[in-house]
C-alpha cells in the first residue's frame, strides 16, 4: 500500500483510539466471488508474465524497510514474504535515506480494473508489521503523458491484531474509508480466503466466500471520487517506523515470521502497463530510484539498426541484440548507424545499453539520442543543429563525457570488454545513433572493429540531488598568470576576491592559476562565484587540476588528454553545466553583468591524481581567432565534501 495511506490511517486511529465496528444490520446478499487463477503458488514461482519482486526501493514515510527480491521465496506450495534485519540506503523523494530492514513485496506485471479479486493467505502475527493484499496505481504510472490518479483498494492485517482485518480504499488520492472487521478467528494460525468485488458503483469485501462489508458510490461524500483506474495487484509484508507505532504497535525486530500466500484469483481483464505489453519482462517503468535503477527489471527493446557504409549490421533472431562490424571507419567522419527510437522512450528520461567490444582494438564510441525537431545554434563553436538530447552518461557506473554543446555521450571500450552504458536525456528521442570510432576530433586514422549491442532499455528515473554549496567562511586563493598571456589580476578582501581581465585571442587556451592542494585534500566539491563585469557575454572555464595528465588520444596522434578532475557541475538552482571529461573543465557563458555560483564535483583519487590547482580561463578557450576584452570577478571560494 502507499505511504500516504499508512500515514492517514495511523493518524486517524491514533487520534481517535477507536476500532470501527464490523458491518451489522441487514445481511449482505452479494453473489459469491468468481475469478480465474492468476497465480497458483503450489506450482512455485509463476514467472515474470504474472508477477515480480519489488527490488531496490522504498515507499519511505512510515515504512522502515526497503523492498528486496531476497525477501520473496517459494516453498511448500506457498509464496513467502519476509523481513530481514539489514542496513540499506536507497533514494527516496530525491534524497538518500538509510533503513534498518528489508522486506518482501510482489507485484503483478499487468494492471487490472473492475472485477473480483481473491487471495488465500495467512498473515504474520508479528507486532509492528502489516501483511497485505491490494490493488493500487498512482501518479508514477503515466499513460499517454497523463499521470494516473491514486486509486487503491486494500485488505490489510496488523500483526498486533490478527483476529481483525482492515478494509480501505483511496480514490484520486482521498482516503479516510478505513473499516476494521472482526474475523472471529486468528488469521495468523491458518489459511483463509479474502477478497473484494470492485465494480463501477460499489466495492464489497469478502471473507471465506461470504460478503462482510460494502461501500456504494452513491453514498460517498459530495465531491469525492470512487476508484476507477486499473492498477497492479500487490502483496507485501513490512515493518513500520516509530511514527506508525500508534497504529501498528512497536516492531521488535526480524523474527523469521512471514506472510504466506497460496493463490491469487481475479475475473478482471489485464491491462498493459506504461510502455506496452511487457510479455515476459516485468516493469518497463519502475518507481524512480535515482542512479540505482534496477535495469534487470526492465524490458529490453527491439533493435532496428540498419546497414550504413562503412557499417554492417546483423540483428539477432529476436531483434534484442545486434552485431555491428566495420573494416574502414574513418576517424572524425561522424558516420553512424541509426534506428528509430522505440515507443518506450516517450515517457522516459534514461536509456540503457550493454555493449561488448569483440574487436582487437579499443573502440571510441559516441551514442547520440536525437530529436528531429531540435535546431539550435552554438555561436561559440559555429556548429548548428545540435539535435542531441543527451544530458549526462555513465559507463559501468563511472561518469563519462557528454557534450551538451555539440552532441553525444562518449564511451571508450577496451578490446574484449563488455560495458553498461546509461544515458540521461531531456526531451523527445526520435532516433538513436551509434558512431563507433568515427567521432573523435582530430582523428585521421582508419578503424576496424566489431561491437555487440544489446539490452536497449528505457526508464523514468529521478535525478540525483544537486551537490550542495559548501558552507563556512570563504577561503583565500592566490592567482598567478603566465607572462604575456593577456591577463591582469587584481586581488581584494585578503585574496578572497579577484578581478581577472583578459585581452587576447579566443584560441590561446591560457588560464590564471591558483595553488590549492591543501584546501582540496580530503574534499570533493569546489564552489566559486563569478561576476561578469562587462556589457557583453563572456565564456569562463574552471578546471580543478590534478597532478597527472592522462592521454585520451586513443593512439591516433591527436594529442587529446586532460589533467582535469572535474566530474560534474551545477549553478545556482541545480542546473547542470557542461563538464568535458575528455579535454577537461566546466564551461559556462555569462550574460552581460550576470553573476553565477558554480559548484563543481571533482575526484582527487582518479587517474588525474590529487588536486593541485584551480585554473580559470576567461574567453581564451573558444576556438576562435577574435580578440576579446573581458573582465570577471571571482570570489567566495569554498571547498567541501558531498
């Protein structure tokens, strides 16, 4: 069940101290539940076409647990959901949160609407826990671009009161419909049947085939809705935090007890989840979990890459993988193989690939997620029509270069290696382009290779929170410039503020330099405020420089490389900034008289070595031969750990 519903119930019962009476008066005459078996656990795991284990996320709020697949098991003709004492940290509401326990939840792959639902189960009697069976959907499910309402129908057992069962429903996010029914037996001692009939105009709950409680749409409060949106069938077993103790009781720790299920039945027809029919794959759009998205739970898309000189494409029989071979790919030609983006990309913001280099040489691969309509001009570089929507990327979890100015994410894949590539993007993806060994600037060599591409997947993941600006008093730095570089530097406020003027060509790549080894050691975030003192725009690049220069030329003689340790950067408001991991540095263009604060995450343990200097380039790295007259003030230098 959803976190907010737990909170509402806990507050209601804690405040009133009451237990709602079972339905009395006229005996209900609703017809017996009817339905086909959806899952018979006497046959073991019904497979991913039916249900799957939630894994790697938490509902947060009063849930003191993370769902993990290890807490779902099948034995003795039953499905068991357990709780394990285990420290785990996951993303919840855009932040990392630590939990003391993990527990089990099973979700159906498909969604189900109006119909009969029934389960044979035996809940746990462990105090501080809930054992459940319910149907639920919410705004995290998006259809045709529109989030679902929060609709939910519940059967819930509290371990502290196993002789009672609670019924509840939510419609468009409105709850407050709890009803506690006295069973007359201890549900934790043996299996019984529980269910509900969900019709357009009423919901009736059943125990052992008998109708025991009913709500009618005609009787709901004025202005309230009634559940009507198809949702997943869920079963879970979990423990609560201190905030839930008034409702659930105090949890005494994992005791080996489980919530047990024998079968699930429904008469409702199945509805595809977002992204289309998942067939044997569980969840094409799981709850957002930041960088911790479990790609094993997401459906692989069909590939449609076509032959394009000099590349030959051979698709597998099921179209889930492709071999791309080439013998004469010209460096810096930017030739590519491409395919139309699958429908699953429409409601996503993250793409996933697995790529194996079957060739005998390292491959420099650019992957571009392309939007057909985007048509922008980058005045600094002279390039037009940068149609790529890539924002950032990782290879095997390590950040790699994404060029948001000119396009694409770049992956260097050693011979014989298989890597996992994940790309964050913004906007609509119409086409996917791969450029093996054809996208490195200055490369004049001819390349041969073979790539095996598979597991193209899409998810709607949450962004990791932007690094916070370090706190404390600004520190002093001393900037020096190379003689004849075109710079003049003037200090103020005991070297805590510097005015940097530059008069020179835009392609000298000359910086001013400040030593910072002691300040940077043990930290990984540097913050600086930059003010443009002119009435014309200025482009500033900031390098957090390491001690070692790393060759990134791929052996082609281009001379590319970097000693820059920058990994990512944001400005005020958390907007991501372009950080070049191939050549180095974080770059930003300031409008006339604009002031910004940059927060740069760096890695002083990477190949570039420990941080030794801060380098600032002012209009000297634009690649143009124009003469610039620029002036900026840099101040509020801070180092911190994030």
